[in-house]
């Protein structure tokens, strides 16, 4: 019997795990491709890129999923990527801002804010400074910006919203409010779910998870005076791909209406194409004010921000 071809896909845990969209896409794709998909779990976005670099050009990834806008510059510097055909795809306007290149293409996106349980909060915070109030002391679960994408989003958002100096002043004051800095989104969200922290930094789509899985409307994403940051997750085909033709077909499945619906429902993120949310709980998410994409910090600036952040953590 002839060996079936293998399509190697690197992605974050949230995508490739059994509750993520990976298994459905795999099953659907394998029906028609006469091939076998192998997923490689790259943990969180930040670690995924390090792993790709470590495995280098012979790492053999045919498709890479889950890099966000802060990884893109590094990803493009470290690897060559194939062109992806996006001519007939009806993208949301919010998504078009990150389409200057068709080599790394967004497949989902989300705005981020603090998530709370209404039943536990006397008064909803209206802005970032409200989190400095005494009721939040030791109650905020955040993510480490060096290892977690939402953690990095939070840090860059503060710098963008308040200016660099004021952002680090704010973080200094926020220190006593912080329950913990987790290495990943899932661990900080776990603390919030178990009631060990009253709030965590997550996605405005997170309440839909509780609505669908637990039939609960208690969890809400706070609408703040500040415009919220936005995260995009990208898919790309490294030029070193072995099964490049299959990789292109897989990307088309991810960007198809069915693929997008599955990613939306399993990843709890917004789809990148129109008409997928219609008639689903995702259509009920309120309109939040979102930041237009800020200019991405250079690698040197990122290093500087991380140093300042780490120094603040040591002062405690």
C-alpha cells in the first residue's frame, strides 16, 4: 500500500487540542485529501515562534497557525512564507487593516478586556483607574507578557493608551491589586473560573463560552472608557513546506464559511469573514470601542518594555 502523504501543522494548544477546532478540520480535510494531518502543539503563541526557530528550516512544518500581530515581524525575518490566495474572500473591515501581505493571513480575531462575574461585583469598573480601588486588592489575575499573548496585549495597550512613562507608573500602583501573573491565558482564566481572582484579562467573546457551555449569563466583558486592544491570529505556509499543495488547500478550508464557523465556535473568537456570526450567540456580543491597530513596537522596544516590566515585579 502506498504511504499516505502527511500534512504537518504547528498550532497553539487552544487550536490543536481535542476541544479546539483542529480535530474537526482534520476529519473534514482527510475525507477528501488521501492524506494524514499531524498536529504539533506549540503551546502559547510566543512559545510557538521560539519552537519554529529552534527547529529551523528542516522543522518540516507545512502550515503554521496562531502567530499574532506581535510575532509577525519576527516570523517574516526568520522564515520565507508562501503567497496565499485571498482574492475571493469577504473579510471584515476590521481585519483588512492587517492584510497588507498575503503571506500571513488572519484566521480569527478578538478584542480584549477585563472579564468579571456580575454576581460578585458591586459596581462595574468604568476605566483602567477604577481597578486601583481597594475592592480589587489581590483580585486581578494577569498573564506574563513575555510568555502569553494576552499578557503582551495588556502591556502594549497600557503603553499605547497612557504613554510609556504613565503606563509603568500605573503598573507600579496596580502591583498590589494583582493576584498573580500566569505564564499563559488558560492558567489565569482558570484562577478566575475557580473564584481565586475576581477578574482576568481575556477576550470579549469569553462570556459566550459560559453562555453556551454553562447556560450562564453571569460572566461579562467590561466595557471601558478606553478603546480596547485587538488581537489577530494568523495562518501561514513556510516556503520550506513539503506538502505545499495540501497546505494551500488546508488554508482554504480554514478560511471557508464552514471552517470559520468551526473556529469561531471552538476557539471562541470572531471570524474574519462576513455572514458567519449571523444567527449565532456571537451576533449578540455588544459593540465595543476598539483601538485602530497601533504601530507595532520594534524588537528593541519590546526588550526594553520587558526589562521595565520585570524590574517593577522585583520591587514589590
